[in-house]
């Protein structure tokens, strides 16, 4: 579904991504893990069209989308949930959800029902200003808003950041449900344990390069991954 080849991304003279290849197959959950600064966010932003690559090719559903505008990329079915759950604080939960569908012209009511079935808490709180939601609820709202664009590929930047373990578990349960409903997921995470457990396939990034790849299970069992990312020997 998504094929990235030889991707290089620079910020001025800083080489953030130094020739990365990876692939996301339809209906998989794929994760990119790695330390801070490895280039994970930069890769997602580049796929989403927010940053232009210096080199390389990004193919989605057989089309070359390298360097395309974000609106074009969203309309093809790729949506990014950025890090830091950027909801609109002074708008209600429901208004935030509806904004996610701004590029659509069809009826939204079925999708709002679908969103409410995935996130009953958001249904209960549809009238509440998003800025007054808890951190976990804001992450769910950011996810819900992204789903309203009906993505084929949902990309998530650190959905578990700063959340309590029990909330993180809930977020991963929802990610699994989203995948079961037919959406492909590309996820970047500091929480390597949760991410590798959820992922069908995973890539380990270090300073702008892919150092290791394999199924979630293989990487969970890998000695170097355990030492570096899972806090176990
Ligand atoms: P984190 O988990 O900390 O977000 P990451 O793996 O997502 O890390 P990136 O945010 O992609 O890493 O950053 C990769 C490199 O690019 C880092 O060295 C970072 O300092 C640099 N970088 C990121 N954004 C910018 C920017 N806007 N301008 C300059 N350098 C940047």
C-alpha cells in the first residue's frame, strides 16, 4: 500500500533521514520505533506532505505521491494524527470531530455514529470544550477527528506520549479495533513494548537509518532491541 524508497530529508544542513526504505502492506499495523531524534516524526510528516524530501520516492496505492501537497495526500486516503494531540480547545468535542471531515462533501452521520461506538466517552462528552478533556480523552479526540477523513492509511505520532499505562492500554485496544475495521495503521512510538505487541511488522530507526526490521514478535525477542528499547537484558 505504502512504499518508501531511499527517503532522505534535511532540515537545512541537518540530515534527519538518511536513506530510509520501508513498506506498509494493506491492513497491517506497522510501527517505527527508535530513540528521540531518530527521524521517526520527520518520516511521517514527509509522507503526509508537510515536509518535502531531498531524495527518494513515496508510493501510495501504486501512485508516486512524492512531494505532493497535504490536501491531495489526505484526499487519497492518508491521514496523520500529529504528536501532542492538537485539538481545538475552545470548540466542543463534536465540532472537533466534524472538522476532521472538512474535505468531504458527503453525509457524516454514519461516521459520527461509528466514531461514537469506538469512543463512547466522546459521545458522553460531545458538548464539552475539548480543552477541558483529560489527556487521554484529547488523544482519543485527535484520533476520532483523523478517522473522520475516512483514511485508508492512518499514521499516528506517539499516541501514548504522557499518558498513564491504563489509558495507553485503552488507546492500543482502539488501534486494534481501527485496524479490524479495515484501516491500515502506521504508528511511531517510544513505548516499544506496546507498539511491537500490536504490530505485524516493525522497523527500528537510529539516527536517520533503518537498523533492524522484522515482525513485531521477532523484534520483541531480539536481544539488541530488548536491551536498547525494552529495558531488559
Ligand atoms: P522524537 O521521538 O524525539 O520526536 P524522532 O525520531 O521523531 O524523535 P525527528 O523529530 O524526526 O525524530 O527528528 C530527527 C532529527 O531532525 C533530530 O535531530 C531533530 O533535532 C531534527 N529536527 C526535527 N525537526 C526539525 C526542524 N523543524 N528543524 C531542524 N531540525 C529538526
